[in-house]
C-alpha cells in the first residue's frame, strides 16, 4: 500500500463569531475531504507535548512519529539542513526572521511577506555589515532565514516573533538561561539592535516604504539549537522510499534528517498563492515513481491564522480541498497499489489569537476497505465522535502505515 499525509498547517481554529460560531474548517466547502472522512476514520491527535513550544517544527516531527523530547534541537538546525548548510557540532543555528517594527512594537513577523529577491539583498547586506568569522547569515525564502554562530550556547530564551504581534520588542530580547550563555545572548541582542540601525535606510526598505509596504527593519533570531541526532523513517518504520513536498525550509529540513527526498515545486510560496496544483502533481508523480510515503505540507492556512484573516483562512482550506485533495483522490486509481490518505493540521493557529496553541488537532485516515466510523464531515467538533478518540506520540503514523 502507498501512503500520503496531506497537512494543512495551522488549519484548526476556535469558533468565530463572524462565521456564526463556526471554525474556518466548519465554514469551508470541502466536499472531497468530507467524503474521505465519511468513508474513513477520524479522531484527535496531540502533536505537541504541553511542556514544549507549540511550533510547527515540533508539531510536524510529532506527526511523523518522532519522540520530540529526544530529537528536538530547534527550528534553525532544520532550516540549515534544507538550505544545505553543513553544521559542526559546536555551531549554534537559529531561525532568523526579517520582521517589521513600528515605533517600539513588532508589527508582524514577516516584514509584510517580503519577497525572496528583496530579502536576499538584505541578508547579503547584513552579512557584509554584521557578519564575521563567527557569525554568518544565510538566505532562505521570503522572511525566513538562518543565523549560525560558531561556538554559540543554545541555553538562551528567544521569543518566536509570530507569537507577539503588536508587542514591544525590547522586553522580548534574548535572555540567557545560564551564566555560560550570557555572552551568546548579548551577541544576539547586539545583532538585533545593530540590524535596526543598518537596515533602516537600505534602498530595499526605502522603496518598500514609498510603495506603502511594511519594511524589513529588524532581524529576529529564535529557536536555537545544535546539530540533532534523528533516526530516518526507514530506521523507525522500514520505509525505503519517501518524499516531502513543502515551500517551508524547516519542513524540508525535517525531510532531510528523516531520509526523505525533498521535492521542490516551482511557484511554491508558503502563502495562499502557492502552486497547489504543482504540489499535488509532484505528490502523484512521486507515488507513481516508487515512493511508499509522501508528506505533502501546505503552509497557507497557518499564515492566514497569524494574520487573523478569517476569510483568507477559510479560502485556503477550500483550496486545499479542491486543488490538492481532489486531484490526488482522482489519481489514486492510477497507482499500482492502493493509497492510504491521512489529512490533518500540525497544530491550531486560531485567527483570534494569531499564534499556535497546544490543543489536539482533528485528523482523518482513509484506506480502501476500511470500516468507517460515524463521522460524516471533517472538523474540530465532528471528529470528537471518531473511532480513534485522542491519539498521541507515534500512534497516528503507525495507524496510517499499518
């Protein structure tokens, strides 16, 4: 049997008054997902332990069946793997956002979803102005980049910028968790403050301001860690050939450590305008060409949740249904083996909160011939009546693969 996980990042939400007390999942028209739910089995999955941050890196590793307490080393190291940046054991890697600060407050975590071309120019400039033999910036996609500090100490407290829109940035600067980490914390804070000085009058930002766009006037490093020790999917589950499809570096990085083939799709942006059809076709081609397992990740709903945009989030869920799930379901009959399908988010990103939560997420599993449960549609409430109840750890992926 072939297997695919279709993951709509941050799809789950809370009831919203303007939707008549429904969540975006409830309000969205998703006939293909609902049909899989009606002919499959459903439940809730606890993807993030309560004592860990509700980040996408932890949640997605949890969906894949990793013991996150053992393997988690932060988001930066995963993005380094995706970028092909080789880390030494004493290197400290941090995710490095370009953000927009207005006055003293963080306006957003994405510098108005700055373009990759503009961002690469800024990162190259930062490397020239602030880099050294111990400090290096690496360009990623849009606002998502990498900072590597040779010999840095990971025992520092950093705040994810998407958790704190409209908050004053200064109280959120990095803090040391131990005496040994004070030097690293001070260095990162100097980089943040100095970046604000040098980025303010950069031509990219001057042009963005004239165009009425948010400027990228600060870096914000977070999620520090050292090179992780992660088993591959083959070592954990005996999967010989697998592939990951995502516009997001950290998901690609998980795929690298998991021993998966990373499939790049032209036009994959991580936003609502991503190339849904291209991602679906890449998954279909991978399954036709021998992949036993495909992990298809779509970021759009999470970004809409961080923006608090209810209508956009609802629309991205509908896009997932019509432009991802539909073509994959229709192509399943062309495969040389039956296809098992799992659909779920990694964590909730409620529009009202604009950040991730630890709540269990709804999931569905469909396999040809499976005995359906009583659930007829897929959403946060309906699946509470599902056959699986509440799962945790590697129980979900084991159910998909067995």
